C-alpha cells in the first residue's frame, strides 16, 4: 500500500503521541517523527509493500524513540538538578500535538517514567496507554510475548512506587488553580499554605542553564515561603504572569518585562490541594514555546527557583 501525504498527516498525531511520551521532549519527539517519515519514504522508494501503515509507523517510531532515549539517558545521568519534561501546551496550534490529555501526559507522570529503561518504557506505554496486545508489542520491541509480559510486570511495579494520583481538569480543579495562582501572584504565604498539600513537592529544572534549586523541596510551609519569595523578586524586575495549561494541567507562564518566556510553573492537584509543582526554567526546554529570556542576566546571576 502506498503511503500518501494525507495518510502521513493522519499518522502524525499517533507517532508524536508515542514519541513524546517516550522522550518527554517536544523537539526530540518531532525529530523522531520526521525520521520515521523518512523511513516510510525509503521503504516506498525501495518498492516495499506496507500493508498496515499504522503498525509500520508505530514500530518505526517506537524503535527510533528507544534509540534516542538510550542516548538521552546517558546525558540525563549527569543532568544538573531534577529532570522534568518539556511542557506541551494544551492549546498548541500544531494538529500533530493535539493528542489526548490524560494521566500519562501529565508532567508528574512523565517524570516517573524516567525510572524505566527504554524498552520497559516502550512496553509499558504500548500496553497501558495505547492498548496494543502482546503479540503486537513483541514485534515492535523485538522480544517474545513472554518477555514482554515480564517486562510490563516489572515496569508497572516500578511505576506504582511513585505513580502520582491524577485529577482531571474539571470546574473544581479550575477553581483550585485560580485560587492557587491568585495567592501566588499576590505573594500570600498563608493563602499558598492553605492550597498546598502538607507533603507537597516542588521541583526546579534549570539544567545548569538557568538558576534553579538543585534538589526537590518538600512541605507546604517551605514551598509557600519559597514561592512567595520568588514572586517578590520577580516584581522588582517587572516579571508578569500568564495562565495557560500544559500537559493536561494548569500552569503559570512567567514572562520578563520584554515578554520573553522565563519559566513555566506546572501544578498537579490531588484531593483539593497542590501536590506536585514543577518550575521548568531550562531555556532549551522552553525554546519551542516562545522566545526565551535570560534569567541570570535578569536577576544579576543570583540563585533562583
């Protein structure tokens, strides 16, 4: 079967959905999808008959993502500070990025998937997210079905150890987010404490390219005071805020006085309180969203979030 341009465009959301969940990087996922397209084209030029374009696209995309992740994991082992995924805006204009927002797309869940090896991650996602059967998964990852079952069992156990609970965004969650961000923008410590879970965890991902804490921060009081301090410092240099959801959850886009993007603060609510907060400041992970500012220059090189 010939793969027409229309068929390729129809396959893009599926291919991107797999690649992004595998890699946690928009840029890397787009590269994988493009490479997969080239493989499709090469097969056609060679005269190969592709009976099932969907299966072929999933196989090529997954195998390429496994290869990229193997290389990326070596870099992430020496990554400066906590590693968090690149934000994917819910209102992204690219049709290929308009994929289903569920638990497995949340920033907190993608961070948990970092515990898995490349093949484990592929098997887990193909089975738990995309509902492929073991025969199909075995063909994709080049393992037998029994091995895939064992891999999935181990992967589920590892994910369960730190799997975050997920509340989908509804009217209640939107109200929670509005109240939380209002307290944050006001620098209201008590208001923030009231809206944070007692065991809230805050991460800052600067990757050594922006000022950020090097280790997760725990506890409502500590996190509330820290966030309020960031807001006070930001006010001194003209920082402004914009509410835009990413990865199926509420987020605050922080912009400098010139409009350049400085960070994206992502929040996950559980049982009426903010449970996990991640501030993505690494300019390399924000460049796909908007022009990025220089936090070091803005704050005079001082340590930040």
